[in-house]
């Protein structure tokens, strides 16, 4: 498998610019692609950077602390189980959005 495999894609135009929404599987942290938004799920208030998690890979490979992003979100909808981060100072991703897993 390559770094990322696309399993679903939707393309559309916004202000004359082609945009894409993709569902991908693989190692996003090793990808050379750039992303506007990374959507992921996690348990409520659990941002532990474990070795086998996306949150852990973001910290270990990119030095992106999801815990720090959660502490100061741009849009805080935690009462509905999600939030949008402020701009991330990294070349491969601009923002992250967290969707809460039930339970």
C-alpha cells in the first residue's frame, strides 16, 4: 500500500477552484500531500498521544499536539461533540476537526 490510498472522493468547484473531499486510509503523517482539514474521531477529552493512534502519530512525526489544539479551538462545539482547531503551524495541514466517539 502506498502512503495513502483513496477509498472515496467527491470533487466540486468553489469560486472556480476545484476542491476535493477524500476518505483515505494509510499513514497520513508520512504523506507528502497537503491538506486543508483533517477530520478524525476520538473519545471525549482523550487526546493521549499513544503509539498506535493518529493523535500519537501527529505528535511523534509532526510535533502537533491535539491536546493543545483542543484547549484553544477556533470553533468550540464540544457540547455537540466536535471542535475546529485554529490554524496549525505545519506545512501539511491547515486545521483539524475532532469528532467525538460515543461512549
